[in-house]
DNA sequence: CATGAATGAGGTTTCATTCAT
DNA sequence: CATGAATGAAACCTCATTCAT
């Protein structure tokens, strides 16, 4: 969806621009994000952005598509989705998120997308090309293996899963902010909370 | 937090203005919301808004405070919180939401607040005055009555609850949009999904 | 020039309003002075100002007229102009200014008038009714008594006198600001500078 | 203090903009001066002004700095300050002012600066960088040469000098306004008044 | 293709003045 | 007459987008 010009750029320049945009979007939201600042941080001229993308909107949408690609690529380096069910996936997800400092911002950006209703549809469509059936497959895996309840349809389960996973992801991020060197005790606390999260996701809050 | 002038206005005028603002914010988000349009829809002059509120931001924050008050008032007309646990509450919550056509927008606005990071803190602070310990109390009730698991602390449970309830609330709203007259079948579908939601919340998605 | 309504007010209320206006004008200049603040500080309603004066401009002009009246009245309580020449007058002027704490602001206001070119003409005209030939008379006195040089016409002398007196007046005010209790030394310094000022005025800076 | 963008502009464009601003400020004062009009008269877009300067205030302050630079440059083309005393300087000053039709407005602007109390400090600071010790040096020259009295300190003398010179400058300007072709008689009148001014400055009005 | 200056529509905010009570 | 809410014109300033070099 970006112009040819952009795709012909060297990969590292493309990445510099997209990360700069993602940084700005995450920091300020879509409306307050300034093309000028994105350009400046990427060390390109403001006008150049318009050689690459139709407008701000298209840049945003492409960030979504690119960001998702990046995350999946990273994940897949660490694990094979095919034979995992959704709980294992989350466990890995959070562990991997922890390992990906550079991409923290990309993850935050993914969470931002839902919050821009006017852009959501376009971005989601773009993301669907990449992420599409990914989640559903994990749920199917779970159902087949008998770890996910089968009395509720995939769609509703996915909604539940996404909500909980996202919020817990944010919580983890909150706890990790500003922590560079973690004490043994901190590490254990996070590990404990982490186990609890997974347990709630599986078993709910009722008893 | 609004100026004295606003508080001296007749109640119905105050409400007209706030609902107009909420409508605009929900429709366009904070940045794209135009004071001029808010004023026009409320049948007042643009300048008047600035007799009432310091600026757009203060208007937004006060909408949050007022909105929550309105919702709580409505809820409390229908049910007594004191002797309910959190599941019963949710059950009633959704039922009541269904009954409150006029306030649909206020509910959407409440969901919007989290999506405006720069305003979130101020709004949350204002809302806390109203909503504060409400949720925690419901969880305590549940733990005391033995319907909520006690092996996990209130804080994490609240986070989980909020995430799921909010997302399911949005889902319900999505289904209801544009439905004025509901067929018997539609009604049953919603009832069914609703029961399922409650079940997931209680028992999680695992088995 | 104000409306009848204003002139029918009790004297102390008139004074309260005018002093409030003068305070605001001195503090902020004509443009940034707010009618609302003037009214608030005078303990009257904003609208009332418009019962008294056509508009902001007329209020300003009347402040000039009133202020000059007040100053002259104060001066005349302390000295008889008729038999003084211009140097004696200045000597007294500065001494009296020192004695009039309450009217410091009125004096500052008089100095402000020249700085509002667009209002100057109207204000000057109003002031002329009061102050008019005052200065000229003092110069004539001086010429008659032989203390003022006669080789230069009154007009140019007046211009010179006003410029120097005003600037020295501001300088005095600057030195006095924030001084409530004056030490013997400070008092002597001012007295000395004062004598010098008068000397320069009389004898110029040449030698 | 302006943005880089401005300084990279061609000199004649910079000048066009600054003269347009000075014109507007002189005509209307700081508050009533409209950025839109400044831009229009300079043949640039309103927004461009904001590419060049942070805001109206910064534009004003830079006008002060630039204006003083221009005047000094012009003066220095006509005379060498180093070996002049303050009276000769004034003599030349007024003569040169007469010769500088194009810069009449710049001179008026310099006089305006004192009248904007809120901007005075910043502008003065900017001007000090340029004009700084200029006046003091002239006074020192005079004292050394024996043309300026030595019994009074430089500071007070400078205040006196500035007051008189400024006012006489304004008077000269007043007389010259609207005069394009001067009759012999007019010229002689001015010359006469001029000589008188210098005499008053030197010898005061006393006798 | 890169650059960064130029543009101007559009929105927020201010406040003198009016007007209904 | 007093009050203070209502009005809306007017001005500053922002920034996405265009365009000339």
C-alpha cells in the first residue's frame, strides 16, 4: 500500500522510518503525531514521507501491517505455532515480549490500533492479511488437544482471550518499565503473578 | 472543576451541554472533537463553553465525572450494590445497560476514556472520586460469599474483571447497534451469548 | 463624557470604579486590560460598566480627566501654583509624589497615556480642559522672575521640561518601589540625586 | 533567536518581512498588530511567519535587535563614533535621521519599544547585545574632552540624555511628517529649532 | 529522488459588548 | 439600575500537504 518509491528504499531506511512513525504514534496517538517529527527522527526530509506514502493515514495503516509482520517473524524464530495451543502460546508470548526490548514499542503500537476507531477498520484489514487466522488456529489446536473448552464458539473465545491477554500484557509492561537489573525477588514476583494470570485465563475468577 | 457559571445553569441545560460533548467525543475522539460543534448541538454559542469550562480538556474530564455519576445513579435505581457479588452485578449491569437507550453514549464515552492516554490520568482521578472502591467492594462481597476465588489478590482480579467486562460490554453494544425492535430469535441469541460470557468470566476458557 | 448614570453614583463608588480601571490600565496597558477584571475589582457587575460608559475607550479617557483632576487637587492642597516658577514646582512635585502613596498609580497612569498613541489625542483633549495652560503659566512665571531663559519659546521649553520631568519622575518611582521604611542613607542618596536632577534640568549636561 | 529557517532566507526577503512587521507594530502597537497583515504586506503566507518565529513576541523582539543593527550600520556609514562626544553625535544623529527616509519607521519602532512594558525587558536584552555600551562611551568621550560635566555620574546623565534626545527626535519627526519638498523657510526654521535643542541639552533651561 | 520552505484551511480561545431578568 | 450569562467576531497558531529547486 505504500508507494513504489518506499519499497525500493534500502531495508534499514524503511525500518528507520517505520520505527520512527510507530514511536511517534505510540507517544502521541494518531492525531497529535506530527509528520515533521517522524521525519526528523528518521533523518529524512518531511517531504520525503509524501514520496513514500499517500498521507498520514496510509503511513499508519502500513505501520500496522509491518509491525505485525515483524512481531510474527520474531515469535516464529522462538517457537513453532503449528503444534501449540493457545495457553502455551501466551506463556511463550509473554516470555518473548520480555526478551524483545527493541520491539516493545511495536507491541504497544499494536495495542494502540484498537484505540483509533476511525483507523481500526483499515488497519485491521491490513493486519488480517498477516495475522488473520493465526489466533483461530491456536484455539482450534487447543480444542483438539482438549485444553480448551468446546462448548463455546471460537469467535467469543477469541474475544475473551484477546481482552485478557492484552490487559495482562500491559500489566507486565507496566511492571517492567524502568527495570533494567531485576532482583531475584522481583523476578519471582513477576513469575508468580504470571502463573496466576495464566490460571485465571484458564479457570476464570469463579469458584 | 467547571466554573461556577456552569454549575449555576439549569440542570437540563447542563445536561444538554454535557451530552452534546459526550456525543462529539465518542464520535470523533478528543482531538477531532470540535468545540464549535459541541456548542452548536447544545444550542449555545461557542464562547459560552468557555464561560463554563477552562478549556476542552476540562470539559472532557468533567464529562467523565458526570458520566460516571449518571451511570451509577441509574444503576442504583435498579439494584442495591451492598448485598451483591460481582457476578450478579455484571448480570444486572448488562441487563440495565440494555434498558438504558438514552445512556448508551455515556457508556461508550466511559470506554473511550482509556483510549486517550494523555487525558486518562486526570479523568481517572475525577472518576475515582465517584467510582472509587466500588469494584473492590463487589469483589470482597464475592470472596466473603464464597463465589470468588480467594487465592488471588483483589488487584489482579479487578484487572481481569475489568478487561473482560469491558470487552464483552463492547461486544454487546456492537450487536445492539442499529437494532431498535428485536425479534424473539435475536433476543434469545443475545441471552445465550450473555450466559456464556458470564460462564467464561467465572470458569475461564480452560478445561 | 460618561453617562448620566455614572455621575449619579455615590462618590466613593465612582472612585472605586475609576481606581480599579486605572489599576488595570497601568498593569496591562489599554489592550490587555479586561473590563471584566475592572468590574470585579470594583465590586460591580461587568454589565454595569456599560451603564456608566459608552465603551472601554470612553472609560479610559475619563480616567485621564479624573486622574488629572485628582492630582491637581492634591497638589493644590500643598501649594499655590500661582506664585511659583517651574523649578520650584518640580521640587514640590517630587516631594508631594513621595507623600501620595495612594495616588502613585494615578501618576503612573498619567505617564501611560502618552504611550497609547491611538488614545492620546482624545485623552489629551480631555486633560487639556483641566491641565491646559497650567504648565505654560509656570514657565511664564519663571521667565518673568528671571529664572527661566527667555531666548527660547515656551513651546519648546515645555517639551524639554516634560520629557526630563517625566523621566526623572519614573526614575524616582523606580527607586522607591518596595521601599517602605527608608534608611537615613537611602534618604540622603535620593535627596542628592534629586538635587542633581534639578541641576541638570536647569543647567543641562554641558560645561 | 528566530528559527534557522528564517536565517537561511535570502536577505531581501528577511528584510521585507521585518520591515512589514515593524510597519505593523508602529502603526498599531503590539497587541493590535495582526500577524496576518504582516504576512500579507510581506507577500508571504501567514503560516510562514510561524516557520520563522516562535510567535508574535519573538518576532517583535527580533525586530528590535535587527532594527538597532540597521540603524547603527547606517550611522556608522556616516560617522565614526570613536572620536566623537555625545553632542556631536546627537547633531549628526538628527542630521542623519533626516537623511534616512526609508528608515524613519525603524526609528519610530525603536521609540515604541519602551512603550510595551511587557516586552521591554526582552527587547532591551536583545538590543543590549548590539547597542550596549555605545551611549556610555559617548559620554565618557565627552567627559574626557571636557564638553560634558563630570560632577554627575554617567548613569543619570544617560537617563537625561535619552529622555531629551528621544523627545526632540519625536518633535523633529512630527515636523517632518508629510513634508517631502521643504521650502527654504521651513528648512531654516528646523535648523534654528535644532540649534536651540542642542543648546538646551547642553545648558538646560535655567539662567 | 531528496529536500525543506511555503501554504492556508481550520480549530481553539479571548473578551468587548449586548440583553434578558 | 444592577446583574452576569450569552454572544460571536476576530486573532493566534498548528501542521498536513504541496511544490520548486
